[in-house]
């Protein structure tokens, strides 16, 4: 007996311990609509992807501007050549050796009108064992200015900056994509939040209905015992309780589904807390003025701004394609100065008579050579025009025709977007007005159904109506309460849709768009 009691105590202890450690119910966490929106803006993965797209677009803009970054090039070269001599005229006995060292530096810059300007400083030092070389080692320096400029095709600041302008427009479109993503995300949160509010309110309604049906069932069971009503009335009440219990299970499932949808949007599905909404839907006084709404939408909506930018992009392509129909006429201008130095040998005799000898050296070092180059003592220049005309412009004409078709398509898309906005404004005004009227009507309907149920219950208590009549009034009240909850939710979503379709969301919830673009 004691052994069994000990086993029972161990089982109870294990059960209590497991309940304490692993069986704790998840904690409830109250959450407002504003908090849900902020969580979504912070953690939503789709929004983070859009932010990365914008960042990539910003980097592409930086890359496109790189054409105007000056380029510096430094070149070092050292070489040695050796060859066997075959004649006394080669200037050396067995092997002729020459060594060359070259240092050069170049700076080039893309010009705004399409050309390229470069400046090059080149220094060369060469030495040889050839006796015919009178300057050994020999120093030679040049300073070069080179300009290459198109005059017809590819001429002008517009053509040069074309890719930069397109990259800027693409960056603006990426920003507008992000703005639309935020508008849609906030609306998704509002939809999920008010659905969760509706689910909780619906559960409360079903619970109150279940309590009423249980009270009626108890009354009927007592009346059956004393023989006032038939057994069928008690069975009807029991069946109604069973239906309401089933509805309560469905209502609880509805809460879980709505909560999971909200968590998924906020990227918080792993959070075990039970989110309990604290905000309640209410009627807001919104002045629905079609002209004012339309003007606001046309000024602020991302889609209309994107359509205008796409129109501008296609217009750029048309202008560029027109320029490509011109022949190529390029101006090339070249100017350079030189300087020479080294060790100039002073000799007597002749290599051919055997009395050849060096009697002196006139030295001129590298710095003197550079000074001579920079003094512009020896002026050299060249100017040329190069004209290139293709025998057919078929490709360029096809590209221009394609660009014009794309421009026409962009114009049609702009009109389509304007028409869509026109239709959206009408629809949101209709939805706002209709749902406001529905809320007022459903409030009246619920109040009347409550009064009718109370009156029916009083009649039933004195035997003037049947059990069926009371159950029917209870169902009518449930329907009225459900309709009111649904109309309140739909009105809140209609207001949210107004904010989205007019791009008011940022102002309504004090959302700073620059916080998400990285361009503060």
C-alpha cells in the first residue's frame, strides 16, 4: 500500500513539474495598430528586399557617374636588346647591346560634350655600346595634349549624360516602388489587424450567445421536470447549445488564423506570445470630395509618378536614337613639346681608322631635359577631321522607330494610369459612404434585435411563445451582432484604402520615407 502511494506521489510530482516547466500557456501581449505597423516596417522581409533593390539602384547611379572621374595611368618599362654584329658598320665588336628605360604618366578626362582630353608626360632613357652613338645615354622627354571630340553623332551634354539621366530615373522608380511597397504593407497590416479585432469581438459575441443558450437550456430542463413544456423543447435548447459551442471553437480558430496572418506580415511567426489587439474600430469624419481626392491622388500616388518617369525615359531614347542617325564627324587635335638630353660625347678620329677616341662629355641631366620640354621650345601640333558615313542607316532607323513606339506605349500607359486613379477615387468614395451607412444601419439593427429578444424572453417566461421563437430571436441577434462587427471592420478597411489610394499613409502614421531610402 505504501509502495503504491509512493508511486502515485512520484507521478503527481512529475506531472506538476512538467506542467510548470513545459506546460506554461503562452503569455498575452497587447498590441496597438501603430505598433503592428511599426513592427512590419521594421521586420517585413518583402520590404527589406525592396530596400535592397533601391540600394542597388543607388549604386548603379554612382557607377554611371563614373565616366566623369579622371583616370590616371602610370607606365614603367625596362628592356634590353642584344644581337650579334655582322659588320664593322654595326658599331660594336661582337654583340650590340641597347638598354631602354621608359617612364610615362597619363591623365585623361571625359568632357561633358562627349570628347576626351588626355595629357601625357613621357620620359625615355636609352644607352648602347654602339660607337656611332653620339649621345650615350640618351634622354628624351615629351609632353602631349590630345583631344578627341565628336561633332555630329554622339555630340553634346545630353548624349554624354544619357546613361546618367536614365540611372537617375531608374533610381526614382526604385524609390517609388519602395513607397508603393510601404503603402501596400501598411494596408496589409491594417487588414490583418482589424480582422484580428473582428475575430476577438466575434468570439465575445459567440460566448455571450452560448451563455444565453445555456441559461435557456437550464430553464427548459426545469420546466420539463415539472411538466410545463414537452421534452422536445429541452432537446432544442441542448442542440442550440451544441451549435453555439461549435461556433465558439470556430471563433477561437478564427482568432488563431487572424493572429498568424498578422504575425506573418510582421515576420514574427516564431514569437510564441498571443497578440491581443487593443484598438477598436470607430467612425471617422472624412470629407469625401471627389475633385479634392482626385487632385491629391494625381499629385502623390507612386504609380502615376512612375508612369511619368517612364514617359521621360522613353523620350530620352527617342532623342538619342535621332542623334544616332547623324554621320560620324570627329575632331582630333594633337599638340606636344619635346626635350632632349643625356651625355653628348665629344670625339676625335674615326672608328674606321682606329684613332677614334672620346675627349670630352657634355652632360644634360633629366631635370634639364624636363625643363626644356616644359619650356615649349619645340612646338608640334596636328589637327584632323574624320568623317564616317555608313552606306545605310537601316539599323539606326529601326531603333528610332522602336523608340517612338515605346514612347507611344508609355503615353498610353500614363493615360491608363490616370483612368485607373479616376476609377479608384470613385470606388473609395463609394466604399467609404456605403460602409458608413452600413455601420449606422447595423447598429440600429442590433439594438432592435436585442429589444426583440428581451421581449421574446419575457413572453416565453409566461408561456406566450414557444422555445423555438426564443431560439430564433437569439439567432437573429447573433446575425445582427456579426453584421455590425463586419461592417465596422469593413469601414476601417475603407478608411485604410482611402489612405493607400491617396498616398496619405505616410502622413497619417507619421512615417518618414527617408528613413527607408538611406537618403536622409
